[in-house]
């Protein structure tokens, strides 16, 4: 795909953005997520499910189930994939926008 295509994708789905979709397919390496865009697919690979412990394909969410995930990258080739993460730590950063470093504005 062209650079303009990927520039549009990156503008529409910026890094850190929380997306909602539905689990579409299971594979040994992860799942594909339908994000409602005919031009790109979301993919959650096994390392992007849990912060600690082991993830196995048997633990995947059911096909058709809704899922929220955070954009963490792009496969800029004919696959047209957006890499997603559902790790709790990544989801928390997407949901709770903290100032970094945090300001200590409490008065004593």
C-alpha cells in the first residue's frame, strides 16, 4: 500500500487509541479483530494479551465477542494490519490519561 494510505490509517487510528471491535478469527499466534474498517484488520498477538503469566489460544475470547484494544503499531505491507494490545497495563494507560510526570498539586 502507498505511503498516503498508511498516513491516513495512522491519522484515523493513532498509537495509543482505544478501539472497539469484535473477535473475528483465532490463530495459534493471536486473534484478528474486526474494527469496522474494510481496509484494515486489527491483530492481537499472544504477547499482547497479558502483562504477566502465560497466554494460550485456549484462553482467547470467543469469536464474535466484543473487544476493546489499544493501537500499538502497524504492519505496513499488503497485510494491512493494525497491531493491538489488550494488556491491562496498556488498556489502563489508554483509559486513564495521567500527566507524566504527575504534578503534585495538593496543598498541605
